[in-house]
């Protein structure tokens, strides 16, 4: 009976190399059917608020940064892109009341703040622009220790509105939500409200009003797209295209067009 | 036996074990099949049941997918299997007389044990890396810092698990009974370490006790592997249920206690 001599040298390690190669190859299998389903449908749907300038606007010639970015993404994927306007995202203070489900849309955008809270619910990111909130008040007075109503204009979605409500209650301030930035600026100028919480680009001409930071997690941060958890093949494809758009300067051009600060700035 | 001669002897025993195990196709099949079955088949199979369906819904609010959740646990599983199986070489060595030759050599017993444990550790780390090789499908991104921390943790776990395997192997005379016995140790440890069922991180302990039976929560909390899996999750997916210091403390204590126990049993061979 012949015995096979044990392999020596590099050939002895060939099975181990093969095992690693096999694992690495298997790691490239599609982890889910999300991309396949979207390609089969020929389009992806994006839940957005009706208005969240500059991310979403009502102007068809300048539909908003998020819409324009996602149109390019869809074009490069050879797919259609349908924005689904969700009015609850404009008015509701609680994400649970927005009624966003997988059946309604394939992703979420519209100035979505990329925070720990957002990441708990969604596979969020990458950050494609800077969003966030600041406090406008007389001489930069803090929320605490002052009286009067605070006007709020939230353009982004995904802000932890419950925490914002808690912050205002702790400071003992009443809140009034505004639908348009101009209305908020007018209310501040007329003395209808004593302070305002809004994005830093709010145009305020009232003398003596200064900008100060809000505590975490409301300070200026990132905005980007949100995907449903588990839709990895779709989100990876979108992220791959976004990386290419960033490298080609397409994202930077769109940011400049909408006056959005780059996340690295 | 001193200095370089001792180091050379440790290296020789270590290399014999490492070479024999890592070139053994049978053990490599096991090393590949576990991540394939646990991550690719079970993980992808169950992933849709734990994914986000409604934005803002509080059910299953977890900052990871099921695939990401189970991935660090499978790294630990592969380490456990590889480390404990490598310790089984002790039974063969004893059966075929190689261990007797080693024991009568001038090499101190602790050094022989250390060489075997380091070999088991190396094999375990390599098998852990086999799981890391499929990280892309699980959506786990590995930067250099993450990889280095994971390797250090895998080495510590592999060391402790090899010591445990040696304690088991010394207690048994037949290789067949070792296989059954090791499965009876590895699988219960694995399943009761919070490896396969996610616990909502927003749960307080009282809420956890309302969701799961108290006996299961107690078993999970008493299992040292729970904290090892938890620490591996902290390293690989940036989320852990328990305080960050608990895992390294439990693993460090296990390394010392299990090595001391293995040394005691080995000295009485």
C-alpha cells in the first residue's frame, strides 16, 4: 500500500490560501434582493417632505439639492426616481407619525439629519451636505433663564424633535412652529417671538440678534440619504455612485448651486 | 534549558502544531463552513425579519442589521472551535507517545504547555480571520484600527479557549469522546452568549426580564462568553450592550485562570 508523502513548501499552504480566497469570494455575494427588486421595478421611490429648502423646493427648475443628486444617481443606474412627498414630514414633530414604511418608499431624503437617532432606524449616510440648527436671540442670550416664545423652523428631517421639545420644556420656553423661514424672520423682527431655532442660513436682519450654538445633538451636522436597514445591495450601489460623483466634482457643483456647505468644510 | 534554547524549543512545538493544523484540509473545511452556514445562510435568511420596516417604529430599534449582529458572534464561534479542536492534538500526542517524549525532554512542562497554547491561539486567530474575510457581505467595514483591535481580542480569546480545550483534553482518553464533549461545551456556551438573538439596546434590565424568561437572562449574564461576544461587537460594529470595561476584564481573568488551571492539570500528567 502506497502512502502519500505530506506536501512540503508552499504547496502545503495551498488549502489555507484557497480557504481565504473562497471566503473572500463568498463575501462578495449580494446580501439581499433590494437592488434586484428596484431594477425589476425600473425606479426607486424617495420619501421627502413637501418643502425643506434647500434640500427640497417647490420650484420645478430648482427642485432641491437632494432631488437633483438622486436624479443623477438614478440616471447612472439607468433607473427612474420618484419623489414621494410626505406632508407629515413637514408638520409632524414625531418621526413615528410620519408613516414612512418600506411599502411607501425605497429611501428617505430631504435634509435628513445623520444622527445617532437616525442611524437607529435607518442605514443612514453618507453625509452629502451640512445641516443643523442654531439659536437666534437678542445679544446671543441662551435658551435658559429667558422668557418668551421660541420660533422653530426645521428644514431637515430626522432631527430628534422629541429631544428638541424636551430641551425647550427644560428651558421653560413656549414654542411656535413656522412653515416658512420668511415668516419666522418676520416674527422675530416684529417681536412676536423672542428667539428662533433655525438653520444657520436663515436671513435675519433684525438689529441685535446674534447666533449661538445649540447643545448636541442639535448643533450643525451632516445631512444625507437614509436607506432601510437590510437593503445593503441597493445602498451600496447608491453609495458607490455617490463616491464617484464626489470624485468627479458633481456633488460639489450641486452644493455650490444650492449654497450648501460641504461636509468637510 | 535556558534562554534561546528554550525559545527555540517553544517555537518548534508551536510550529509543529500550527503547520499540522493549518495545512489539514478537514479542519479548514470546518473553518470555512461555519461562516458560510452561520453568516451567509442563517444571517441572510433571518436578516429580513430584523430589518427596518417603519421609520420611527420602536420595535427592533437597533443600530445594526441582523447580519452585522451575528457576524462578531460567528468570529467568536470559529475561534472557539479552532482553539478547542487544536487542543485535541494532546489526545493524539498522548496516544502515539509523542507527549511522553516531550515530557521527558529537558523542556519545562509550562513551556510545553505554553507552546501548545500559543499554537492553538495562532490557529484560532487564523480561523477568526477566515470569518473576517467575508465581512463585506455582512456590511462590516474593517479599518486598520478595527482590524488590529479585533486581532488582539481574537488572540486573547483564542488563548483562553485553547487552555479550556487542554483542560478538557487532559480529562479524556479517546479522541471520539473529545469531539462529543467539545460540542457539548462549545454550542451551549455559544447559544447562551447572546450570539443569535438580538436584545434591543434600548431595553433596561427590567424590560429585558419582561421580554425574555428570567432563567435565560440569568444564564446569558452568567456566561463569560457573553461579554467576549459583546466586546467583539463593540470592536467590529461599534455597538455593545454591556459596559466597555466588562468584556476585557472577563477575558483577561479567563486567560489567567484557565492557563493556571491548564498548567495545574498538565503538571499532573
